[in-house]
């Protein structure tokens, strides 16, 4: 799979400015055979956020565009909840695998 094309599809489908959250940082990157999107927001108390990782199986028959759009939908859905999660007891952010 062309993960660069998946990243491009994500960037086309997701617009961070649309969510109106000043200081929201959405960072997509391709790492090996995965598309990783880090979503971070610094509030008064702590840095908050979550990670979305797309690691499709070979048996899945999604195109790069479908994968990028699916990741964008997950990020948008998580942002609709309003309050982003803080780090857990181990210091990790919530991780969502698509």
C-alpha cells in the first residue's frame, strides 16, 4: 500500500481549522508500513491528545484513499467528544488502531 497516498487522502479529508480549537496540533506521518496521526492539545492542566495508527492487514482490500479517509473520520469523531484524554498512568496517550 502507498502510505504517502493514504497520508495525502487524510490531509484532504481532515481540516484541523474546521474544529475551531486554537492550539490543536494534528501531525500525520508515515512510519514503515503504517500511517500514524498524533493529535495534541495543550490546556492549562496538561498536554492532552490521542494517537490513531493505521496498520492495514494484507487481507484487507482498502485503497490508500479509503484508509486515509477512515483515519480522518476517526480523528473527527474523537474530536467531537470535546474533552481530549490526558496521558494514562504509564504516560501514554490513548491509541486507536484503524
